[in-house]
C-alpha cells in the first residue's frame, strides 16, 4: 500500500466520524492557541523592553572603557613611586612606537593609562564609529540670578556621534567644538525656574533613571524652551590656583556669606572669573527612562571647552593623586560601535590592548535567560491544554479501532502488514494535529490582535499603539510541529493495539 493510499484511507476514516474528529481537533486548537497567546506575550514583552526601549537609549552600541585611577596606580606600585629620580612615574614600557605608560594589575595583566594615544588606537579598531574620552566636571553655575553647583559633560555637536542630541525641544546643537555655547535639558530649566525647589535641594522628578512625564502641555514646554534660547549661563572658576590663593577650603562657599541665596553676583569679585556661555539648545524630558538621569547630567558644553574646564575644576585630592602617581589620563572613554553584534569581539580587542570595559550588551544574555524562563513557564501552562487534547486524540483513535475492527481484520487478511495498519492511525493523528495546529495558530493570532486592541484602547491609551504580542514565524511553525508530535504520541497505543488485532477474530466481529 503506497503512502498516498494510506493518506486517502486515513482522510476517509476521519470524514466518516466528522463530529468526533471535529471535537478532537477543537481540543488541539485550544491547546495550540493557548501556547501561541502566552508565549507571544512573553516574546512581545521581551521585544518591548530589550529591543525597543533599550534601543531608543542606544545603550547596546556603547562600550565604556575604563582607565586606571591614581589610587590603583599607587597601590600597584607598592604604595610609592618606583624611581626617586622621576617622582610620580609608576612604570614605563618601551615599545617600537615609543614609551607606553602602564600599570600592573593582578587580574588583567598590565593596564595602560587611558590617554589620547590609547583612545586613538581604540578608534582605529574595525567596527568602531568613534571613541572619545568622557569629559565630566563639576562647576558652580550662575543662571537666572541663582548660583548652584552642577555636573557638566563635554559632547560632540553632531547627533550622529551623540544620541542625546537626536531630538531638541527647542534650538539646536553646538556650532563647533570650541564654541562658547551650552545645551541644557528641560530639567535644568525647571531646576532654575521660578517654581523650582529651594536652593540647595535637588529636584526629584522620578526615582533613579526614571523620569516622570511632564505635566505641562507641549505648547507650554516649547514656549518655555524657546524663551531660554540665547540666555546666558555663567561658569565660575577661581582666578588663581596658587597655594596662597587657593586655600580652597578657606574660601567661603558662594552665597553663604550673607545668606542671600538667589541674588549672588560675582561679577565684581576679584577672586573669581566668569565664563559666559549661551544656551543654543534644550533637550526634552520624556516619561520613562531618561539617559540624562543615568549620567546625572543636565548641561552639555563642547568637548574642547570641557577639556579646559575639567583641568580648571579638578578636585585637590585628584591633583595630589596625579602628583603621586603621574599622569593618570582619562578615567573613562565612550566607544560607539556600528553594530551591537560587534560588541563582544571589540571588548576582547580592547582587553588585549590593556583596558577593562563594560557594555549593556554584557547583560543581554542574562536578560534573555530570564525571558527564556518566563516564556518556558508560559508555554508550559499552554501545553497543559494541549496535553488534555492528547487524551481526546487517544480516545478518538481507540473508538476508531472498536468501530473498524472488522475492516482492520479484512485488511490484514488480504495481506496488510502490521506496519501499514499502524501508519494509517499515525497519519490520522498527524492530520488531526496538523489541522488543529494550523487553526490554533490562527486562533492565537486573532486572540492576540483583539487583546492588543482592547488593552491599547481601554487601558494604555497611548499613541502610537504598543504591540504587546509578537508571533515570529518560528513560534507558529513550532506550535504546529508540537501539535503534530503530541498527536503522534497520543496515537502510539491505539496504533499498536490496532496492529495486534487478530484477523480471524476481527472477521467474526459484528
């Protein structure tokens, strides 16, 4: 008997018991639909968190490279300079390219100082879009007749190299790397606003990196941002850094001599130098994760300006550490890669160069593992319904044997083998699994669409709509294949029972 004859015979047998076959197939449909709905929700949750939310932050293409600190260099040098003739020099390695500053590390070998030469070498690696030192400094800032201490970051003007500058509430980016211009966040303006908090208190609009959605309308926010464009922001530095003038601890903190917080003016004070910048752009605050809060930065200046002010505003202990350890270079560098898949390989190359690094991509495997556990749990719950359906398939097959005992006896009497009898029942079960799996995928897809529409319309009420469910092709094909496998397993006992039917007794069966 050919395979086509077996399929035709199996299809005829299923059609003869249409109601029973339909009910059995319905059980498979419900089981597959449950698996599709639950697993697609887990996959949709994973895509919304990892792919969409994190990709908006552009975190997976970023590698942070760390240089050795002064404390680490001093500790690895035994707590003192290695040469009395060259105080402050920890170690030198001489290569063909010239002397190369390194610091030993028991865990990772020798680590180089993260200087401009090292950053240029990293920048030359294949797949690197750019590599820049992280230039962060603190300075007292005067704006709207208020003086407060702020954390300021150096940035490149091009949004291609600075994902924070892709969207402006008002204005634009810097005109150049050396411009006396500043880009601030909407939080900076609120911080100095008339309705801001009292002096010296940090405004908390959210917990950690999470930012509360603005309560003002888009028109009000744009108007406030446009009003700030062109306004002056003054960075204040000490006029002299000599030991006599800088007893920094002996200089009173601005605004605390008279207790007049918001009316300080250091324009005529000979101890300080005013550096006037103009606001050229305002970055918006969006609800959710704010990358600016991750870095605690709400003010950006061009990179060349940041280099100068970083040197002018260095902490006294930092200066002492460098005096003891020598030039420490940059503490961190930001490396942006062209493709997130290149991150692991580039991190290995950076490690070979002599630097430690970190990337959010390092955590992807752990995050995906968590979602794998969630998806597995959801699939298990849906699989319970399919397991129940498998008992229905077995019951259908057994009932078919009882009804077709005489037919089975005739087939065996005219030369039908046990294998052919078993194949007939396996094909019947496969047809039930195939039909139930395909219809179950369609039912799951329809359920996902209805649920997604209802949640977006009644609960979330957000534009554009969020897709809470995702059915990739492999899930659809996998669900159908799983349904067929369960059906075949359910048909094993009925098939063996049919194959063991005695043809003589079967022919006598009424």
